[in-house]
C-alpha cells in the first residue's frame, strides 16, 4: 500500500481552502462532516458531496488518503470497516465489491451501489476497486447523505479520485507480501503551466493468491487533468482503465452446517477453466463556473464501458462428500453514459441547489450453463479434490439486454432559520423508461414511470459543541435482470428516518444515530432456485450506530465505531426473516501513533480490531449461520526522511478463521488468513 507522509488524523471539521481557492457556495463553518485523516488539498466540488450534505448529514464520515493507508485498506471492504453500519456481502466469485449499509443489500449480481467522483460507478457491473486511485472515501449516511440529488435512507458511498494539485509531487511504492504478492504503484503530479496540471496514477499487481489456483493479475492506469483558465472556472478530466484477471471462485460449501469445516485455501472450481477477465474503462469530464454573488454552475459527463468473460465450475449440490458442479460461461457487457448539471447559490440564510441529470444504459447479460445430473455430475470430492473433470456441452441460459433511459430533476433547499436551527428539504422527480429483452424467448419487458420523492431534515445546536438532528427521506432504484419466470423486477423503493446527536469537543468527535428504514423489492437470491434473483417484498431495518474519533495526547489518535442492526425480511416466501450477511452487532477500534520530528523522520505504529457478530449465511431453509469473529491488524513504519519510508503490515494478525460472506450454504467465501506485506515508498 502507498504510504502517506503527511500528518495523520486532523480529527474535526473539513479544513477550509485557501481564500483564492474557496468555493463561493461554501461557508467553511457549515462543513461539519467529520473528516478522518488529513485533507491535503482543496475539495473539488465537481467530485464530492455538496455543502448541504456536509452540514446536515451528521452521521456521515470522510476517510482521507492517509488514514486509508495507515489502516492498510487494501480492499474497499477494509476501508468501510472504519465506519459503522457496513457489512460485507457476496463478492460474485471474487470479481466485485459488495456491501450492505444499515442492513440493506445491493443486488447479488451488481453489488451495493457506489459512486466514483459523483457518478454511479457500478451500474450493471464493475471490477473491484484498486486502492491506488482513491484520494478519499465519503460514506454519506441517512436521508441527508445526498450526492448531486441522489440519496438513500441507508447511505451512499462516493470514492473521490486523485486529481492534479498545484505542486509537483511524485512517489513510487514497491510491495511484496504473502502468497508471492508483488505490487508496484506510481503517482506523479506535474503542473504544466500556472493554469494546467496533470496527474498519472498507475498500479500493477500479481499474486499467487491464498486460495489454491486462485491467482490475481490486475492493472490500473488513471490519468487526470485540471485546467483553471480564469478565476472561477475549473475543468477536470479523470480517466481510468482497469484490467482484472482471476479464476471465478465461489468459495466453499458448508459441511453439516459448519461454514468453516473445510480448509479455507481449498478451491472447488476447475483450474482448466482459466481466469475470468474483467475489462473496465471510464472517462469523465466535470467543470465548475463561478457566476458571482455566491452562485455557481457545476456539471459533468461520464462514460463507462466494461466486459466480463470467462468459464467457471460453480457448486450446485452436495451429495455426501461429492460436490456436484454447474459449468458456466459468462459474457457480460455494459455501456453507461451519464450527465448532470447543477446550479447552486446562497441568498442570505438560504441555500438553493437545482439540478438535472440523465442516464443511458446498455447492459447485456449472456450466460451459458450445464446443470449436473446423476449421469454427469461434474463432481469433485470436497475432502480429497481431484481436478480434471469434464462437463457436458454448455446450453443457453440467460441472454438479456437491458436498455435504460432515465432523467432526474431535483431541488434542494437549506434554511438557516437561526444561528442554532437549520432546516433542509428536497424534492426529486425521476421519469424513466426501461426495456429488458430476453433474446432466448423473444419476450420484452417494459417499465415506464415518473416517481416523485421527498426528504426533509432539521438540525438544532444546543451550543457550539453539541447538536441534535432529525432526517426523513424516500428513494427509488431501478433493478436490472429477470427472475425465475423470465419477467423483470419492479424498482426498489424505500422510506426511512434518522435521529441523532453529535458532539465536538477539543480533540474529540462523537456521533450517535438511531435509524428506522423500510424498503420494497430489494433483490436477493431466489429461495426456490438460487440460480435466479427474487425481490424481497419488504425489508425493515432499525438500529443504533456510534462513531467516534479522538486525539490522545501529542502522538496518538483513535477511531472507533459500533453498530447494532436489527434487519428483518417481512416476506413469508422466504424460509427465514434474517437478512443475508448482516450481523446484529459489529464494531471496530483503530489506534495510530506517529512520532515524527520536524524533518518528517521517525517511526509510526498502528493497530486495530474489527468485530463482526453472527450472521445468517443462507435464506434457503438450511439455517446456516456464519459465526462471529474478531480480526486484528497491525503495522509499523519508519520514515528515514520525507522521501523514503519503509512499512511492514499484517492483516488478520492472529490468523483468525472466519467466513467473510455467503450467498448460500454452497457458496461461502472464507476470510483471508494472516497476510503480511512489506513496502518501500520513495517520494520527491
């Protein structure tokens, strides 16, 4: 992992930019989302949450680059451990990031929705994120956690990319770790003129992997350009090209209800099927124009294309010790074009945002498969696997093409009624048209609607240190794909509220929130046939979350969180009312100590514990429970100067055996064993 040389953990409000760079729409006093880490450059409003969200979303958190590095955030799931209320979900054979926020799932095929630089980044599909490209992660929770008009009663994740700064910098990081993992990162920022700067981030990684035969090869290149031709005008281009190759890996089956019965390194696919290849490309152009008088225009366009191709042998049935497998071939493509424009401004105590957005999506799902049978089980022995099995020829299964045209018009209003009371409200209008064609049967499903959703919020300051907040909101999300009967799905809809309190004391930030949310038509695996998805009629979640950060003396800082989440399915067609992979109790503690002198020389140490409670591992009536676990991490680094730093880090320090997530009792994905990495970073 890249090592930050800046000071860590400025725990408190977002630091205001220099006066000549300050966003004309932003009152620094209103920036109240807690920032964990040190923000080293001005926030680009074309990529990030808006001032109203920062003011009203008190349960939200921002994770800066230096904290992500100190915590060893090698995967997106590592980073999200630092904020309460997030749980791991099915990773689709190891080829996607997936998580639930406050008990609400993403789709089994596409994962939980997340944004990159303010645009939805995994609509249809997207490969796992590479940590090298990310400057910070915004976890915007609750109805007020809006991002350019998009809000969810649970929360939104927005990853902000590294973009050019005004000072020439560069770094190279070389890492070697367990399982013959080799990684190199390069990050170069170069101003070209007083108004133009470029940045190039690249990463190359190869690993034998900790699962038998499950290698990893990924390449990422992320160029960006910022141009400020005149005062008040800024254009930013961000590109990203990703190549991600790994064997499709569904994990392992539970044995007699024990998710951890088999060796965690054992692979039950077929090595001869080779790797699944994920290709993804993104190009985005955003801009901001200051109009004067506290008003600005913010807009952009993003285009993303991707493909997923490969063969796999997926667990289908366990007969004694014989695991029958289903051979599959995947051929998925996505083409996603989005645009937005937002006008923001202030009039006295009133702040207004008016925006328009549009999306055109072309998504194709192609899947061939061959089911096992007693005559041709394509089986492998779970206790003594022998590879080299041959399946019968593949047959067509899924050949869907989805076309989606969606628009959004939204209005957001914030009123500072008094120095203590602030009110906020928003309305959103979403006309859409969705067409899903089944190319196998010729059936065509169409959906046309224009829902209107609202959200309102209030914050009351008891004094400069303590504040109370209350938020309520609605949302809707279009679902992709078709179910067991070949028909499409109705959109996901939801309503929820949040009540909370926050405290800002010297060196300490605390927040506590109570939430209650109900959604309809959330997709999960079909309890009748897990080869398909099915909508949950209703899913209700309520809970309590605590997040805290503190500076302990001159050298130590602490980040801690805890979540109690009671998530239940209110749908009798499911064998259990428990929600897949969502623990009732979870929490994290992370401690960092830095002992640098005035020249940036000296040691740093860090360590943390993450606790995840018991979770239901299947909704098929098997009653599978994934046991709770505690996972530790630790790191030590030494800066010989501001230019040269070495680091040694270990994840799962005590080699805990645990299940990270599950899709069914046959597809349980184990957690990684102890992983040690050493790295050296050279900067200029």
